[in-house]
């Protein structure tokens, strides 16, 4: 696996629902990023193409918001990116899985990786999308409580947030609520998508295993989550162009996180 896992697999499989979970060392996230970078470097034409696709979709969404004078909604959309990022990473999980197996890498095979277990992956993806929709509704409600139902102009919105008491309180409340939702979603999506790609398990078992891995390694994974936010944020603030690189890097690294966190066993 590269780095040595710290501690034995947890001995709690909760009536067979949760797969064996490994406790990992605090330095492991850096190893995941290193191995993720190595995967990306081995097949850059494939990884960066899928990264470009994600960046292009993000740009189109932002352009549409700008055209409709709804650019202020880019804040909750950007902060809610964590909710759907695990689903967007499927292509990168599959690339890393194939590299690990020594299997050939073809665009078509990677693009349809979800078709291996479409029902389970669709169900999990729907759950993540519901989190995104719920966050958008909650963010809209929080906005309305502070500023009323009418959207403000982009320039005035930014100025209001950084120069007024209501704006700062709005930012704190929104960050706190969004942080709680993101933490729950992060726990659900941590290893569930790569697990569904890799093993013949059900959606409930994938979610339960992912949550168990998060709870058992919450200190390490708090740092891993912070790194994901950092790299995702760096990709977004560059006009989404940085996502071309940061999304593949996070996706490949997340595969290696899954491999180290979930023990062998069915």
C-alpha cells in the first residue's frame, strides 16, 4: 500500500453491515496526495481530460448564473461542491483502480465506469444531490432572513458581506450550517463510491462503511477534508481552470484513501 497502516482493523462489523476498517496515521493524507499525483502523471491525457470536462461544466454554470444576475448564488454552489465531488470523482477512482490492477486505460471504459453497478451508484449519487439541493434551499432561507427575498447585485452583495455586521453574521451562520452538512456528506461519501466500484456491496453497506471509517479516523480525516477544501477552493478561485488539475489529484488520492481505510474482507 505504500505507507504502513497504524493499528489493526477495527473488530466491529455491526452485524455484517460494516466492512473491516483500518486506523491510519495522521501523515497518511500526504501519502494519498503523493500517490494520487503519481497516478495522474502516469496517464495525464486521460485524467486531465476528465478534469477539463468538470472545469468546463463549472464555467458554464457560473456563466449561466452571471447571465441571469444570480452570481451571488455561486457562493452556496461553490461551498456545496463538496456534496457532489465524490460523485464527480468516479472516473478518477476507476483510473486508479485500473492502474493498480495493471489493466488498460481507455476513455470509453472510464467514462462508463458507473455502469458496473448503475442502480447502487445512482442511488448514492441521488443522496449526495439531495444534500446539494437541501443546502441550496437552506442557504436561500438564511439569505432571506438577513437580506430579504430579492437577490442583490453581485458587487453590493460582496460589499455587504465584508463591511456590515449583518453580512458578517450571515457569513458565520451560513458557514456553520454548511459545515455541518458538509461534514455529514463527507462521512457518507468518503469511501462509498470507490467501494461500490471495487466490490460487490450494497449502497447501505457502502454508506455504513464510509461513516465507520470517518468516525474511527476522524482526527486524520478532518485534516484530509481540509486539504480537499483547500485544493477545491484553489481550483474554483482560478475561474475553475484549476479544477483541471485539482479534481484529478483529489479523485486519485481519494482512491488511495479508500484502499488504506477499508480492510480486505467482504
